[in-house]
């Protein structure tokens, strides 16, 4: 388990040259309260920066430096994993990035990216995305799990279950398969060359055995014919190369990527159109909201239908333009593909001609050698020994080729296991029932009585008591907050069970300010009590009444003093 102990920062955002220090493991629950713009959420940015080198909010890294002092920005954090103590120092102007293990700095590599990889992969076993799924839930630029794309949802779950190693193994396997494929190609070429050499050597021996002086003129004539063939093939290759040089250059890969992006965008627009049509049909056919049971007035219906119709017209207009652009890209891609096909055919013909030229050149040299060795018996014996060597070498290459083909089959089996549909999916399937059970237990605690499940593709299925189907987007912000909290607590439980990315910190940024009602807040506090024994919970709020009405073991008051953010701790 990662136990974050304390963090301190200076010249960071609105914090001045004096360090602001916060103990992270000394109190089970901490309320950070202050007015807007006072610097309540600086803790989140400091955590994100020192651990991952990027801010929590959507701002540029240089903007993290205090605009008044403009230098000496530094963030330090101390944490412990088991009995091992770690400390990270990261700063700007000057740039600093240091990792200490038991007070000794870990050797830095030439690239800061590699140093960061050591921190995320070998020490924290967390990346920026998974950290924010199990540690932070807030109202800033953080994206809740249900608003991530299925692919990114899968990445979070793989990190939680500590199975992303299979993806890395798959990448390494692909590299090995590529190298093996290249080796097989090289051995195939060797086998082909040896077969040609053996055929020529056999022919050479046969000619040596039967050759007479009278055959010399015939062989010389054969040599002339071979030279003519080589000249014709060389001319053909020059013509083929001229055809290749005259072709237009079209980036088929970029066009294919653009086409795919346009198609995916088109699918997204279709989903939006479908959603608007569904909403319009709802307001046309329903007189009350099935969730809150409130009556929908005719004026509201008319306003909503008009607004949705106007929005639909704009989106459909954009979709028509997108289809036109997609048609242009597909036409360009088809043209480029045809040019590429022709180019590949020309190249194949050139390669074939080159091999023929090589073969004919070898045959010509062989015939010249035969002419020079017409009646040399010693040459016959030497040629027979050379043939034996060629047979031995060919047999070795065939054996090597067979062994590599077997490895190719093994790699194919392993690749199937390492794909998303292989081992990882089986592991995820084993944990899905536990995940869904925990999610629904937390939703029950929050008095949100729906059946919520996610499948192995990380798509949600939500049903009400009346078995009505809903999606995450169907709910109000308060209901979404309940789902987000249930998912966050579930991921923390799963991480604890798997012992992969278990941490003591839990930070809720302004969750208690807007999205949750009184019942939701009461349920949230019930969860706090259950988590207190192994968690340090931080709640960030700008509502003063939260301070008065809530039972926190520590309160950190954030305020501005002489233009800089300062804190006051109340226990």
C-alpha cells in the first residue's frame, strides 16, 4: 500500500516563497475550506505535478509558477511503501526532478521520460489516469470513469488489476515476431540461392563429364544469348523504374487515418442525432418525468422540442458536410491505393528481373568457367566436393527454417493469449461480478436504487426498479455524482483486494457543495466512517456551513495573505 505522508510546495500557483506544508496521513478526515480563488484546490495540482509532472487542471506547466516571484517553484512529497521510504522533488525554474529511496537518490537516466516511467511503473504502480480514478473525484477537469471512452476505461481497469503487463508482453512479442519473420525471409532467400547453386553445380559437373573441345563453340554461343537476355532485362527494369518515378506520391496511410477519423466522427454524430431524436420523441409522448415524476408543461415541451429541433438541424447539416468530406478522402484513398498497387507490381517485376539477371549472370560465369576447364579431371573432383558442401549447407538452412517455423506457431498461440480477448478478458470476467456487486452496494448506501452493471467491454447497463433502461447520461448531476462515488469506492476496494494500486488518499473536490443532496451527504459520511481505518480523506469545499455542520478530525482554512495563499490548521 502507498502511504502518502506529507507534501509541501512553494512558489506554486498562488503560494509564495514560504513553503505550505500539509500532512497527508495524520488525520482520518480533513476539510479544506475557503472562498473562491483562495487556493483550496492547489493541493490537487501539487499532487498531480509532483507525481506525474503535469497539473490537475487544464493549464500549462509554466503557469504553475507563481506569477509574482516567477522562479524557484518546488513541490516535495514523502510516502512509504511497506518499509521503504520515498521522497520526490520536482520543480521549475530551475527544473528539478529527483526520486529518493531511503534517503538515497535513484540514478537518473538521460531522459526524464524514462525516469518518470520508473516512478509510475516500478514504484507507484499508478499512472495519471488511474490515480485520478481511485484518489480524486472533483468538479474541475477530472473525467469520471463513466465519461471515459471504453478503451480508456479498459486501461484503468487493467491498471487496477495489475494486468497491463500482458499488453507490454504483447508489444515485446510483436517485436520478436517481426525479427523472426525477417530471419525467416533471409533463410528463405538463402535456401532459394543454394537451390540455384546446386542446380548449376550439377549442370556444371554433367558438362565437365561430357564436354569435348567440339562443344566449345556451342557454349560460347550460349554465353552470347545469355548476355542478350541480360541486356533486355536491364532495359525492362529501366522502363519499370521510369514508370515508378512518373507516378504521383500520395500518402495512403494518412488518408486511411483521416478516413477512419471521419468515419468515427460520423458515428459519433449519428449517436448525437439518435439521442436528440430520442429526447424529442420523449417530450412529444411523455407528460411527466419517469425519474422525478414531475409534470412536463406544454410550454416546456414546446421549448424543448424547438430547441432540440434547431440543434438537430445544425448537427444534420454538419453531418452532410462530413459525408462530403469523407467521400473526397475515400476517393483520394482509392486513387492512392491504386497507385500503390501499380507501384508494388512494378517493384515486384523489377525484383523478379533482377533475380533473373543474377541467375543468368551466374550461368554465364559458369559457362565461361566450363570453357576454361574443358578437359581438367582435377576440376571435376573439386566440383563434386563443392556440390557436397552445398548440399550440407542447404540441409542446415532447411533445419533452421523448420525450427523458426515452429517458433512462429508458438508465438501465434502466445499472441492469442496476450490479446485483449485472451488472458486479460478472462481475468476481467472473474472480477466483474465483484465489481458490479460493490458498485450496487455503494449505490444502495447512497439511496440510489438502480441496478448498475458493466460488461467485459466496459459498457454500462442501468435499470430502474421498473426495469426501465437508462444510461449514465440520463441522470441528473446529483445522481451522476452518486454513480461516480460508487465507482471510485469500488475501484479502491478492487485495488485493495488486488494489492496493486492501493493508496491511503481519497480527495473529494467540491463534491459536497453542489451535486449531492442532504441524503447523499449523509450516505457519504457513512462511507467515510467505514474508510477511516485505512484511508485519509480530504474534502475540499467553499461552503462555510460544511465546516459548521460536519464532523471532521481536522479543518484546514485556506485564505489569502499579502496576495499569497496561506493555511490555518484547526484540529
